[in-house]
């Protein structure tokens, strides 16, 4: 049983307090991308090439006309997880810019990609979580582009899902609206804690969703990708990124979980949260 005081958020565990054992259900790193060069191009004309080795990725960022980001290139360690046939979740934390981490979803079958950039703000800002997300859908240069572009979705709203991260760590999520979800720790060092935080949900293939959340108490955020096609055997892959207990050092670690749908809430006509729109 936790000794944390749920009413006193100053006693809540820092981000690194979750790390020991939290990654027990993480899928193995795949080297299926090793030896490939994948260049993605977004709507601004920004081109980012990625040359994958077994455990490192060398990337080159060339901004398009409407992109004010400076050109850059570097080599970072990465992890890659196979989500579905020809669909990969790639995660790396920049060496040259330690306040940024990249989650890159690569869909080789459809020639599409979605980058989610997690950014630690330099200082707290009123009304904003300390870690923010930027979403950038793109296409893979030279590939045949088919299917639907990754886009925000309301499909998860109303679902209650149980997630098991290890033999010691379990949580439940309730997806409330386009902007909010609630979580509760069912087992682990945060047992008994719960909160409601900001989220974003994007669909990358039918039944496969990117779910990203941004915590307001602990300066951290997460990007996950989950296959919900079998609601009794949901599989997710994800990353947590934020600041350690000192509030100074970026902390970055990957994890995985097995989930199952507990229930789905249906509201009366006119009261469906999906009809409200994101604020």
C-alpha cells in the first residue's frame, strides 16, 4: 500500500520513481529498420531523413518554407517497436537538444508517418502543462501513399480500459472527451492516486491509435500507440518524458502494456462529449 497522500500532490512520486520495473511488459526492440533510410516530408515541405542502424538513427532536418526551425543533424540512440505489419513506433531522445524527444510512427505499407515531438518548456507557464506535444503528419518520400492520413479522432471517448504494465504496475484510463481523460493507479507505487489530465488521440490505422497525455502535477508527458482492434487483448507501446525530482534533468524511458476494455459509456442524445469539440 502506498504511503503517498493523494490530497497532497507534493508527496507524489517524481517521474523516475515509476521507472523500476515499469517497463516489464515492454515489447522487444526490433532491428527491422536497420539499414534503411526513410525520409519524411510534411505539409510545410520540411524534409527529415532518418538512416537507421541497429540501435542508432542518424537524422537530418531541413525546414520547409513555412518552418522557422533551424536546420540540424545528429545521431541518437533509438528504440523501435513493431505495432503491426509494416507499422513501427520509433522513439529517440535528442542529444543536441535534451528538452526534446521524438516519437515517430512509420507506416511503410501506406507510405505515411506521424511525428510527435515532446517538448519540455523552459519554465512553467500559466495554463499550460510543462511538457507539450507537437503533431506532424507526413508522407514517406519515394513511397506509394495510400490510405487515410493520420488525424485526430474521438473514437476512444467513453471507453474505460485497464492497463497492466508489469506484475506490480496497473492503471485504468477513462477517456472523457477530446481534451481530457482520467487515470487511476490500481497497483504499484502510485496505488490510490488518480487525476484528470489533458490528452490527444490520433488514428493512424483503423483501430490503432496514438494516445498522448500531458500531466499537470508531475512535469511529464507520454506518447503511446495502441492496437485496439481486439478490445480483450489491447497492446500498447509508449514513452514517458519529463523532468526528474530536481526539476532540472530530462528523464526518458520506454514501456509497454497489455490492456482490455472494461466498459463503454453511452450518453443521451445531445450530451455526447464528442459533440462538444476541443477547447
